[in-house]
C-alpha cells in the first residue's frame, strides 16, 4: 500500500486470498477476480509485495505475463524489484 501511495497509484481494490497458497491460480478466487477486473479494464497495475505472493508456478507466471501484455496491465513486485512496465525500456 505504501508503494501505491508513493507512486500515486489509485487503489481500485485489494485482492487477497488469505491462507491460500500461490502454487496455482485455479484455487484462488480473489486472484481470478483480479484477472477478470483486468480483462474488463478496471485495473492497469497489479502491485504485490513479492513475486511469490503472486505465483510460485513458472507456467502460471508465463500465462500471467501473456495476459498482462494483452490487456496493457503491468506487474510490480516491490521487494523483488520486478516491474513489467519498464521491462522493454
């Protein structure tokens, strides 16, 4: 949340799958809701503390990056210094 404040990002919603492992996407209702909101154009950035909070699966990460590119959305993982917005610059 502090990163969003610092970057002056408007927070649309906080998606949290408390107690559910990030080992896959299919068992994470809030994550799936976030992806649907992305597809509907409601969000431009996904901000996470660390990448392992987003996914622990390389296959799911590859699919997520594909979806991010398709819907002009960016992933920022604060502690891992990951920012797909600047990946091609």
